[in-house]
């Protein structure tokens, strides 16, 4: 009996957001720091689509990748016209991770960051539960050690100076008030309540 090989590690690299033009092009939402390296002609992506989709179980092969008015746009061998492009909008693109690739400095995949302990001044303050990719910047979504709140931490060097995958930690130097209420925050509602309770003067 054949034994199964090692499980593949797949990386989410993009999402198809909108048909573009009449020749099957699609605008992309990128989840990779190296789109020009990922979307090279011949690159093959696994599709994440509903089981009811005609694209379920199929793959896409890049024919061309370009930037149009600062928006990433891709053409795929299997998508010949706008009708086909519209039928695959919202699909998420996955690609097998190249285990032999040399990691870039200051570049991490989402799955490497999720689960890391967030520490400040050497003390743990929470854990990364996901990474949000916004047009302006990436955000680390952190769950504090106490409570179910979500804290959005801008993933920039000034606030996140160190990521240590091996140690399982992320060091943050957040601005005051990001992980705790500022002194005086609790006083304001009480002052408002006192003002509302005070009798009106004639």
C-alpha cells in the first residue's frame, strides 16, 4: 500500500476581485509582498471557490501580469473572455510554498505570524490571531491575554521592531493607549453622568 507524502504547505497569494476589460483580465487583491515574482507566466494557482462553482477543483495558469493605473491585473490561460472572468470573481488563489526558497529579510507569510506571542518590555501581552491586509498597510490583529477584544496593531517597524519566528514572539512598542486605557479615560463617562444628574438651574 502506498504511503502518503508530506502534506503540502500552501500560501494564499491573492483574490480575484473584478473582471477588467473584455479579454478575461481580472483585478487582484494581493496577499503577497512579491506579486511580480509570484504571478510570472506559467505559474499555476489552486482555486478556493464554493463547491457549486464550475471552477471547483480546477487551477489557473498565469498568461500575463501587469499593473494598470497602480492596480494589479492578471490574464490566465483558462479565462478567455469577460464572461469567464465574471464567473470566477471572489476566488482566492493559493500556491505551493517553495520550501527551498531563501526567506527575505523582514518578509513573513501570514501563517508564520498567526499564533505568535506578542510581547512588550519583555512581557507577553497577547497573541496574533490573524493578519489583515489593507491598501494603506498591514495590520496584526492581536487578542489580549485577558478578554476577547481584538487590538489592531499597524505592522510597521516603528511599532513592531522585531519578529522572531524561531522564538515564537513579536515585540511591539505601541503608542500609549493601544493596549490599555489611558489615565482619565474612565473619568470622562462619570463626569458626563454627573452633569446629566445635576438639577437644572432656573
